[in-house]
């Protein structure tokens, strides 16, 4: 069985997928689709595993090749669009960009234009096709309202090499997060499986027996009294909404996160004057992908790329400083 590559997405089952049902894994990979939509796609023959027909209850093994035909009723024609990009690095095989908040990474339901893929097609003209036409060049993703460093691949061999690095946890990722409240210590590790929420399929949760392993490490960078904290966050896994879910679970949601916290994080002081204005102007979660380290497949060396804090987060930190006179890592 095969599909037109322009309409498909390819996924290689990871060790974490061992023994899991096909429909469960697909539900985790495609958060915008309901379980019923996924089962319908499987029943209609739009999913194949190892080039053969599949059933929803199929038990997966690491390395299984899953091809999922896009469930959108019309064929997508992803067009190049002249959307400004902040390019951090570019050569013949990769492009690294500083993604602004509000930019969707790839087309999907309700977002068929104005995405990073549309912008990359205009800028590069040559992108890998491993992920299908909707995800050309895309090796990993950031949430729409998370800013910062992303890498895209310009050919299929480089795409596969980078994908292996992400899968094998050989890529280093550093995030900056402004969270509600004072941290109890200078650093910590959050280990809790993450899976789809039972009733709200667009949300993730640790309260599930079908979650996938997730590890988040944090270090306190700056404390703003009992009001807020600036954290350096490193992730060993890349689950959907991982940082936001994990930080919410330990009682320190990312400021501005209306899904996993609240705009003010429940802190009365954040509703005052300049802070209220800064939060309103930010209108998103205060989360930024600050650095990405990887092994360049063609240059044969490790490279690290960084992106400065965006203006909206800088303004928020400035207002927190005015209110509390923040201190660097007060626990050290």
C-alpha cells in the first residue's frame, strides 16, 4: 500500500511507542485531531504501517514505519509566501530561524496560509520532503505562541540525520520561562509522563495512564520576590506542551499561559499597573526557545545557535524588576 507523498506524513515509531496501540500513538502525535477522526482515517485505509494495511488496535514496535494520509477533505497546495524571517544561520543544508510568537509552524485545519512552512518555501525554494508537503523541512516544532530557535532541513538526508538526533536525545535545547511564584530551590527535575487529556483533546496532562515519558530540568536564573521567577529550562524529551504542563504541575505555571494557567498566574501583584499592561501586551505564554545545539551532518561538527529574548518578554521582566528588585539565583 502506498500514498501520494504530497498528501502524507511519515512517522517512525520510537522506543517509547513499544507495545502501544496505533490509534493511541497517532492521537498523541496529532493533537488537532480527535480520536474518532483518527479511527475513521484508519478505517478508511488512510494509514498504513510498514507498507501494509493497519488496524486501530495494532501494537507497535520501535522502527515501524507509519504513513498517515492527511485527513483534510481537500488536497493541500502549500504556497510560498513572502513572510519576513529572522535567519540566525543558513547554508546549503539547514536553515536556523528565530521564530516570532504567533507564527504557526505548518499548515493545518484553520491555518492553510501564513505559516513558517509558507515562509520557508519562499525563502529557500529547496526543502526536504520527508514530512510531506504540509511539513516541508520541519524537523521539530514550537507552539504557535512560543518564540525562539528552530532548525529546518533543506534535503532529505539531512532531515533524517537531524530527526535521529532529536529521537536519540542528542540535541540540546534551552528555554527561558517566566513562571508564577517563587521557586523552592535553585534547581529541579520534573519526571512525569505526558498524554492526551481525557476530555479536552487539545490539552495535554500528566494525569493519564497512557502518557509518554517526559523529563524537564529547570534552574532558577532570577527571582522576583514571591511574585515570579525566570527559569532556564532544558528538556530531555520533546512531548507536546511539555514545559507548560510540567511547570503547571509543580505549581508554577508559565505566565500568560491561558491554557495551563491564567494570564496572571493567580498572583495579585501581577495585576498591578505596568505588569498588567506588560502581560496584556504579551498576550501569550512567556516561553522562549533560547538555544539549540546539534551536530551538523555535513560540516561534521557540533554547532549551537541562540536567540535573544523577544521584546515582549524583556518588557515583562523589566516590569517585574521595577516591582520587586529581582535577584540572581537567590538560592545559590
